[in-house]
C-alpha cells in the first residue's frame, strides 16, 4: 500500500494536461508555504499565542491567518529545516509539469526524511542557542530530540560524525550527486572561475618579471663600489735589509740564468805556481855569492808552452749545463760498435 501511494505521487499520468495542472498547483503551494514561513511573526495568532485580531491589527503574515497558524506549527516542529518542505514540493511540481517520473521513489523519500531529521539535529548540537525571529529555536522540536539522543549515545564528537554521515547519504539518495561526476561538472559550470584564476596568475607573473627587469636596470645604472683598505707603512729600519735581500735575490736569479760557458768565459786566468825545488833554488841563487855569471856557460832551461799555459779546470764543469741531454751508457756502447 505505501509503495502504491508513493508511485502515485511521484509518477505522472499519461494525460499531459493533467500533469501540467498538478505540477502548477504544487509549485504554487510551495510558493505559498515559503512566503508563510519567511513572514512568520510571533505576534500573530497561533496555537502558542493568545493574540486577538481586530480591524486595526490584522495578521502580519503575508498569507494571512492561515499562513500564521501553518508557519507556527511547522517551525515549532522542524525549525529552520522547515524551508526544505517548499523545496521538495517545488521539485515534485516541476517533475509533474514536465511529465517526468521520479526514479527510485523510495530512495528519494528516505533521503528527504533524513534531511528533515538530521539538518535540525546538526543545528541542535552546534554551540549556542539561536532563535528564529527571537521566538522559535532554529532546531525545532524534532531537531532537539534527535540531537539530544545523539549526544547521549555518541557524545559530541560522535554526534557530529553521525549527523554529517547521514546528511551525505541523504544527498546521495535525493540527488544525482557523485564525486566522480563533480570533476566533470565543476570545470564546465565554473569555467569563468578557472579563467579568472589563470588571468590572476598571468598578471602576477608579468608583475614579477617587470620588477626583476627594473631591479636589473637599477643595478646596471649604479657605479660599482670598490672598497678601500688602509695598509700600515713599514718601519724605516727594515727597509735597508729588505733592499739588500732583494738585491741578493736578484743577483742570484741572474747568476742562475747564465750558462756554464758564460761563467767559464768570465773567470779570471789562474797564475802558474812554481814548485818547491825551484823556489829553493831561486832563494839560494839570490843569497850565494860566486863568480861572475858570464864566466861560466850554463845551459838555459825553458819550459814547454803547454806547461806554461796550463790552467786548472773551472769549477763550472761540476754543474750540468742547462738543457743538457742525458745519454745512457748502454746507448754509447751500442753506437760505438757500429
């Protein structure tokens, strides 16, 4: 029986004109209910107030006395969640007006009931107590009951988790929402947001590029600063020693650059040194007094030219001449055979 009733409500007939009429009436009813809830006033007569209407004090509700009583009952029970009822009526009316049947009416009905239960419950467990028009709590009677039961059995943290879970499931049941479809739906519906984001990134990059270019030009325009450092003067007593060391180092470097042949050419000739016998003989001849030298004929002693021009080998031969090539003894023997 409930299934048949639900199928009758959510499934339009084959008569299109009748479907349009039913859809139109449902949409008007949703509009009247929304205006009655939005214009609720606690000063209007209702089951909770004893206000009396007179000719000068009419109902402040936009829908009149009917709207005042109806809005008071619905707001007292569901609180702010009562505004879901006009939304549900408007959705069903649009379906009837278009002659489009609802798929899975049981799931849609269950999702709508859960939304009416857990939206006020979530408002009830929130910190603070707010009132609609300063008179009716926003969670209503149903929200307060469900919220207190959740806090009793799940504590505050568990109540938040349970409420949000049931609300997510209710959205899945009442709508065609899915996380897979939202990745395709969001970029197409909010393409202008992506375009604004891209423009902002381009503007930021362009601004950064201009700033770097100005900084580079400013650095090029500035003259380079060379830091100066004062060096203390050397004491005068150390200057002669420094000059002498510099002169000796320069002489040593010039001496090391000369070749062995140049050093041989600059050496002074070595004087001939006589032997000890000759020296003794000359000393004796000077002292001894004999006859005249011309009375006796003595042979003249002359030294060979080689002996007179003999010189000791220079000390430069002990040093190897510059750029000299080392010849191996084995190579010399091998070349001598041939």
